[in-house]
C-alpha cells in the first residue's frame, strides 16, 4: 500500500525587540520582495531548538521555514510531501519506508542523508517522547542514502500523519541551534530576541519560493499585533484573532483570511485522581457549559460549537453523536450523586496563549457557578504553565491546532502511554479501540473504530471541548497565495508572493 501525499499569545504590548525589528524592516517591491510577518510570542518562552517545545508562534514559524519535516498538512489528502517525496508501508502497516526528496541539501550545501533524518528523529523521540515520534528510537533506521524506515510496534496506518510538520531534520550531531543549518525553503540570516530575517534558499529541493526574504517580528499581545497590521507596519498578522478580523473587514487595503476548524480551546480535567476523577463530575461540568455563549464571546462568533471531541476537521468526525446541550438540573444531580464538595473553591488555570483562551476560562467559571461549582481563574505566563501546571493540575485550559485528525489527538493526548496525556486518561477500552483504528485494513473498519474512539471520549474522556475557533489572519491586499488550511498549515508561507 502506498500513500502520497500542527501554540501563540495574549500579553501586554509590543516589546523592545519587536519595535527594533519593525524599524529595521523594509518594504519589498514586486513578487520577489520581502514579506513582513507578525506572530505572537513571549521573550520568556524563546526557543530555537527545533525539537523542543515551541510554544511561541513566532519560533514555530521560523522553524517551519528553516527546517524540513518529513510531511506537512495538506488539503485532500491531509498529508503532503516535504522532505519525504513519497512513502509506503508493508501489508501489516508496521514497516513504513520514507523516500527523501531528490536533491535535498542543507543550507551549507551538503546533501541531506538518511543518516541525518534518522539522527534527527531519534533525537526528537528522546526529547519529545512517543507523542512526537510514534516509534522507538531503535526502530528508526536508514535503508540506503535516501530511504528512512520507521517500524511500529503494532499496525499503524497513520504514521505519515503522526510525523507531520514537527519532524524537523537537522544535520547529524547538531547541538547548537543559534546558527541553524536546515534544509527548508528559507535560511536564517539574523535572529534577535524572537525577531528574525529569513532569506530565500535558492537551492531548495521544492519549487523556488517567490519571496526574497521573510522578516518575522514577535509581538507579545494580540492588540499590538493587530495595531501593527492595521497601521501598515507589517504585511501579515498571523493568527491574530476574531476581534482584529472584524476591525479589518471593512478596510479596502486589507484582506481577512478565515480558516475554519483551526484552533481547539478546551478545558482539561484530570481523570486519574483529584476532584474531577469521577466521570459524573466531568459530565456535570460539560453540562454546565453554555457553548453558544462561549463561542459568541470568546471567539466573537468566529468559530463553532464543539461536542467534547477533539478533531472536528476530520472527515471521520462523528457528527451523529448527539450534541451535548446545557442542562443545569442534570448537572446538579450528577454532582450530588458523586458527593462533589460544592463548598470548596477549585483553581482553573489558564494562560494568555491564543486569542480568547483566558476570556473563555473566566466565562466558564461564571457559568459553573450556576451549578454550585466555584472556580478561581488563575492566569499564568506560558513558562510557568508548562513547567508547573501542564500534565499535573486538576483543571486547566489547553489549545491545539492542526484540528483535522481524531486519531492524532487520540494517540498524542489520550493514549495511556503518551507523555502528553493532559488529562491522565487511562482507559483500556479507549487504547484498544484506538489500536483497532490504527490497524484497520479497510475503510469500513477504520470508520467504525474511529467512531468508537469518539464515543468513549464523549462519554468519559477528560476534555470539555466547548468550541473550535476559526483561524484569522490579516494581510495587505498585495499579499497573494496565503495558506488557507486550518491549524499549523498557516506557517506554510513558501508559496506566498507580493503583487507590485
């Protein structure tokens, strides 16, 4: 069988580094000019290691243009080639062979070899665990100079998707990423405090980029990012949110790109222990949510109500599972059955990471009071959140892009073996059903298992998925061929060009 052809911030204003970068940016002319891009980020979360947790949208954008992953998001199918030109599996869907793009070279002119890819994938597996690379390090091998083999412990039809976008390839033995040597469509010319200038890699193995350069400026708040694009200081504001989109909609010199099924904003409820371990309590919180109000206020209406299932953009998304509606009486009854302590106050931790996230936490806290649950909203900076709260706290908000695969979330976030199991979910039936979906050899079995995975998540999972936000980018009208895919497909700027 052969198949051919992925976080982001609110804050307090434009930092000094961003202001300096804006001052240095020059406006390109014609379709080979310089694109000035603004993206969210915080100095406290700066990260240049492409295999680390890239929580700044600005850092992720840079990495996505400097380095080549094996595969990237696509429209139909949802996996497209990048460094891997093709891939195939054995009949058991365990041994996957990825053929590297012919002529792929690093920015220093040296060829990209299978050994480089193997080293990079093994390092990524060591740093990020199974959620980053779904096979063991020793099961990643080279098969000649241009072929890489990933051998899964069990049948897995989703390997090309599970290595999508974040499998950045570096030169074998690389440890210093302050002067990165990638193989992507752009190379890093300068970097300062999250702000970067990238110049075209004329030797890229893919279609030659039409832009001469991309200048990326990091903004610490949505307001600052929005003001910069509205004021003409940048050409593109990436993932700037709905409020800015509404402001720009009436401007003849600006275009608003609206990408559906873009970003999930949800509440993670710890299932292993603590106050929300009882599934009746989790169901009660889900029944307390006024989803329409959350979408209307947190997303300014630029989004859709969700049904406590991750992966709303998947063609296998189970639309036939009845939409959970607000039911305060039933929620109160479930809390009483579970002997939930309504006299205590519980922390709901959030962070200023994507537009609408802290606002949604505050609104949900007000809604939960109607069933007698008192929530104190605590806003943390991203560094503190990921060091202390994420994967540990009983109740906190999360956000994820690349929202087009139910099995992506099932394997990355909910499998009992995942090191990114945000809700400490350990359900043998869920694991078995996920395994059956991955191993399915025909479309009917795959669809049946995917629906079963979603049914379990809906009934007793650890997420309150109340809505999914549209991605909103604002750009000058002369910016052409902008990405329209939801999620992290927005970072694929190699085909963008500027009209004269």
